[in-house]
């Protein structure tokens, strides 16, 4: 999906900056001072202070007078999406079905601004589970659903992303050679599914298939993520892929 861009005259700069401040809080920056928020968002300390105080008044930010952090009211945004969007509601029962059959985490994701965004998840009742939380964003070259998206892109769009991609060796199994990455994506395109083995995280494997609507348009991907200690790549191929394809076909008929 291409970014939605408007003209400057139609843009509310204050809203843009306020939401940017909310998004700047993350795992690396869970609590920040006014100066840190200003630096992260490239605004003045005075502007950062006013935005933080306003967000605190609205309940989206909490503070002890020096540090600021996200308030629980921010969860209203996620809840609004999950309750108003049809796709997560339709997919969730099928993710539950996959988990019951395979015994591992099933997820659904979409591609937004060239990032994989997880929109639904179902995990088994086990002590150790793999997978990423709803709302998590990932580089498409590093996870099974992302590679499915790349394999189903127009060739020119995919090649542009590949040219811009700067591989990093997150694990010894991470593909960093662009020629090998390209061959891998082409194989996924031919097979119609992707399987990754510790591509981003040690001990984690994954499989994904494309999710299409009745007209054949790509609308997302459904995937399985599992610890490699419990499931092998061959098991994912022989058990996981058929389960994903069956659910993807049923979902296609009702979306």
C-alpha cells in the first residue's frame, strides 16, 4: 500500500507532531524527558513541552514531572482498529483453528508503507511461544509473511526495495547476500508460500501464505511462528502450509 500524501495546505501540523510524539515512545525509549522527546522528534524543547502537556491532559501521556511515558489510553487506538476493521474479526477464528490443528502461534499481517504489520494473533497455551505481538512492525525481508508480500509485488516495486535494503546478520542464518535473497524470493513466488528458519531470531521458524479476496487481490498474509525446538521446517511444510492454505481459501470466499 502506497503512503497517503496530501498537500501542505490540508495538513494539520500540530496533529502530525502530536501523533509523532506518541509513536516516538518504544522499547528503546519507554520513558523520556522533554529534551529527549524534542531530539527524537526534531522539534524545539518548547514545542515538545506543550505537546507533552496537552497529551498528558488528554490522558495519552503520563508524567512524574520530569519523565514522560505512554498512558493506557493509547490502547484505545488499537482497540478502535481491531473493533472497527473487518479483516481481523474475520481472520481470528481461522487463526484459532490453525493453532488447534498445529499447536503453534498463528498470525495475520498486512503490508503498510513497506513494513509487515501484525493485525491478529492466536497462541497455544504453552509456556514458550513464538511470534510477534499485534501492532508489531517488521522488515519484510526478515519474516515469512514479509517475504510472501515481496514475492507477490510487481517486479519493479520489489526490485526497488531489494536495491534499498541493507541486510544485517541478525542470526547466522540471516540471508545477507542480495543474490541469494532474490533467489529465495523467486522460489517463494514459484511455490506460493514461504518458510523461514531463524532468519531474524535464533530458535524461531515461520511459514506464511498469501491472503487474497474474491477478486484475487492480495490483502494480507497468514502465518505460523514456532520454536525450532518444537517444530522443524519439514513439519511446517508438511503440516503448517496445508493448514494455512486451507484457511486462506475459505477466507477468500467470504471476504
